[in-house]
């Protein structure tokens, strides 16, 4: 004991998630339990259309969820393209704890979940279905130009690059959460419904260990949000942790990972949002993103669930 617990998570909806994680951390609980409890909050939220229950479906109208979790010992579990289960993060944890595997996908992941007591549910809410039916009229899919974020858009008094989705709802936000507990151990969780109206079977970075999430208990932990294809390309979260190992601060490491993506193709990078978020072993936090608009929530004894704007490349 003796470390100062901290939990950070992506986007403004990370604050409610942090509160749940803090309930565990403040009692000296494990970071692993904290991050699972934390991300279950947006997974269950009917107003959040980008994570868990009520997520926007793929182009076939199917809600397919991606999630992963990783602890201080390098144990990890993941599910991809999982349907009908409201808490994919808990299925990912069960994969980690009850199987010799790391990742289960699609029908196999569902079969495993049902065999382990998870309830089959309809995750497509009437609201999300309505949005999908609207989308079907044009079936326009341009993920490249999507600037995901929750603080811009017509509803917030700015017209900065709004998505053309019904109801002006932004179509991709993931919750990534990393935490340090009182024992000085790190863990992380990441969960999403992925890009709205994606091809059926598309999997992003979020359930890929090293891309959407990485934890190394000697160094730090990192998570990512944004266009997953870009994050996978540079194995983003692993990269951030390795840069911290070399002495970079969390923010500098996140910035360098963003620059790595830019270097691959600057024109392509201009049209996408990516956000990295990290903490190190000392409990220092930092983030960096491609475009203005990414923010993250920090909860510790010092920082009362403050929302911080990530610095941005463009
Ligand atoms: C994905 N990275 O499926 C996720 C989406 C996301 O903020 O993060 N949105 O590519």
C-alpha cells in the first residue's frame, strides 16, 4: 500500500465511469476491479450510442461490441464483434480468467458468454434503430472525415466538422480507462460499439491488446480512442507505453504516437480523430490527440474528476 490511486478515462462520459472506479480504488481495491466497474457505466447507459447497450449498429442493423481488459500481471482478455451481451468488458474479463485464451470473437464469444451466465439481450434500442434506418436512406459511409468528439457539434454551439448523422449524434467514441491502485498496480479497460454503420465483422483497435489498450506494470498504461484503423497501424497503446519506458512523460509519449500516425500519411491523418491517454507508474497522466476536441477525465485525491482538453496536432 502507499501509492496514490488515480483513474483516468476518455471523453466527458468518463467522469461517471471514473466515479464508479473510484468507489473501488478509494477502499484500497484492485485497479482491475476498478476499471471493470468503471467502464460498465457507459456500457449500460441508454444515452450513450457508442458503447455497449444502445450502441449504433453496423450497416446490417446488428450491434457488435468490442472490448478488452488487462491487469498488472500482463493477464488480458478480449472479445470482438460480440452481439447481444450488454457488458462485453465482463465477458473479456471472463475470457482472461476462465480460459487459456486472450481473445474470442463473434459467435464463439457469444457462446462463451452464454455458457458463463451472461444474459442474451436485444441491444438495439428504438432510438438507435431509427438512426440506422435514417442512415440507410443514403448509406453514406465516410469514416475518414468523422471528427469524433462529444464537446463539438451543432448542439454545443459550434459547427466544427459535424457528422451527417441523424440527430447530430457523433458516431464514434470509445471508453478507455486506465488506473493505478493503492498497491501501485496498474490495469486498464477499453470498450466500444465501434464505428456506427461499419461493415459487419469490422473490428477496430479497442479489443486489440497493444492497439486500443496496453498495460505494463513496470512502466505505465495507455489507451486509445478514434479511428481504430489508424491506431492499429502503429500499435498505438503499446507504442505509448514503450515511449514512457524510454523516459517520455505520458503526454510526450501520446504526442509522439500521434506524430507516428501523421508520418504514415499526413493527408489521411488530417481527416481523422485519434486520442491517446496514458498514466505512468508515478500516477502522472497525459494525453494527446490529432484534432481539437478530445478530452479526458481525471479522478484522484488531488484531482476531483476534472475534465482536461487534450492538446492536438492539427
Ligand atoms: C474503433 N476506436 O472502433 C474505436 C472507436 C472509437 O472513439 O474509439 N471511437 O475504431
